[in-house]
């Protein structure tokens, strides 16, 4: 593949982002994102410029990250439009968004926005019980793949700050409020049906009600999440024509999620792609009311026994047009977001940020999220023109059937000298 063709794809993907910056600011942004993609070592601003042989631009790029004009809302709208053009963007008729929070560890308490968190030793046995970290709420697009794991393309993130450790001048917002803000922004940027998928930690009134029962002028967003063990579900109220007084709002109470097998209706047997392979599923679904959401909105609750898992899955969604198997498939695709967080930290250096002040910290994370999304979008363009010949097929790993973020970075690094020359021509230096 010629480097000029690769560079033209990269420029075409970056072009919609130009409206978020001034002319020279967009040139610096292009330089930054390109350096993040082709760099081999640390993904700091300085090291990214060293990888492009443009170390003399460090002061200009540092100043851009600190004080340059940067329209965050316009940048997110532009990238949402890019994601909407990805192949297979609609999944069962919905634009599916996965949302979750993740910690990005920091070694010094002097970094702006750093908070202390208790680390669960079962998950991180080699870390201290208390760590300093940034806590980000991130939303990204989930794209389906037939009989293969979904793609996750990160889009936007918000930094969560503990109220007791809030820097001066900042307004406290909970992680739930941040997730709702991000999902609403996605629905406002692109028209159509949207579905937000998140874990049971966000299955709260402060999240689901604003999404499904929005204020005037805001788009409705359907949700899919895991039922908590103490969830209160009710059957639909039965018609009572002879009863005087107001109509009942709630039907009889259903069994708790841990006893979902007692819900009304027959068990159904099927098969769907979950967690890396096709699995047999025995499930039951019921249309009911959920106390968290209120009696005005009907939901579909699903209990499923999945091959290979001892515990049942219990889900709830406002997208009642989807079947239980479809909801289970969408919810299990959430795990690809965790893979995305891993790639952001290991391949793109999310935990290598050397910024100490507010704007560089926020902008570095947005640049990293966009870089990973652009790499995946570049992959889709390459597959449309080159097939699977462009990425490395290791002979010792015959099970590798799809390219990784490392393959995309490796391709750009192979043409680094040509890309550096083309970038210099674009910047006029």
C-alpha cells in the first residue's frame, strides 16, 4: 500500500474535525493525533513530536494544549458524524452506545483533578489499597459483527471529581449525571433511534428517567442494563371496569430478579453469539413495570441461563421491540468497552499523560479517544479497499481472525518516513 493513499484516508477522517479549531489550531491538532498514532514509545506530547522528527514544535503544541481554541462540543459532534458512517452502525435498528467509568492511575497527588480511590485487591492484587487516579466516564459506539465480537469505538469522556476532593472553581457532578450528559449529546448529534447500554451500577433513577422521559426538546434514548438484586418489578395493572376510584398504577408485584424463573410466561430456548462464541440460551421475558422508572413507562425484563455461566443474567430494557436474545447479545457486547480501555492504556498510553493542569489533561484524553476511533475507522476503509491483506497474520496464532489496534499502529509506522514528509508539506515546514 502506498503511503500517499494511507495519508489521504487519514486526512479525510480528520477533516470533519476542522470546525472545532482555528486554521493553525487544526494543524497542531493533526500533528498531535498523528504523533499519537505512529509513536512507538511514550505517548506524551514531546515524545509524539520526537517520533515525527518535529521536536522543535514542542512549545507550540504545549501552548495549544494549554490555551489554544478548542470547541469540545463541535469536536464531539463531528466525530459522532464520523462514527455514524461506519459500516454496520445500526444494530437491530438502534445506534448502540456503551457507557462505563474507568480509573486512570496517577503517581502524584499534584496532578489536577486527581482523587484517591479504594482499589479492590481481588482485581488488583499488586496495588496499594488506596490509589490516586483520574476517574473517567466514557461513552463509545458498539458496532456489530456477524458471529464475531463487536467493535467498540470510544467517542467522548468526562472527568469525575469527588466532592470532597473537588478542585477550586469546579462544580460537582455525579457519574450518573455525566453519563446522562454524554448519552444525550450523542442523541442530539445524530438523529435516529439510540440505545444506551450500561452496567447495573448505573441502573438508577437519576440515569434511566432522564433518558426515557426527557425534557421538552430533548430526544428520547432507550436503555439496557442489568437488574439489581433488590429491583422491584410489577405486572401491568389489570383492567377493573367495576372498580370505583382512580385506576391502579401498579399491578401485582413480581418475584425478585434472583427468582426470575417464577415470572409469568414460558421458557424459550435459543442460540446467540455471546462472549466470543455461540452459546445456547434458555430465557424468559416479561413486559412489566419497574419502580426505578415509574409506572408511566413499560419495560421488558429478561432472565437468561447462558451456557458456560452458573449465574443467571437478569436484564431490563425500555426497548420492548427487541427480543430477549437480542437484548442479551447487546448487553454482553459491553465487554468490548473493557477491551477498548485496555487498548487506550496499553497501546495509546492513556496512563502516560504528563500534563499537570486542567486543559491539557482534558484535551489529552479527548485526543486519545479520538485517535483510537480514527484508527478503527481507518481499518474499515482499508478493509473496503484492501481486504485483509494489510494486517499481520502471525503463523503462530492461527486463531487471530481480526486486526488489533497494534496492527493499525504497525501499518502507520511502516510508512512513518513518508507520513512525516507529507505532514511537513501540509504544515508548510
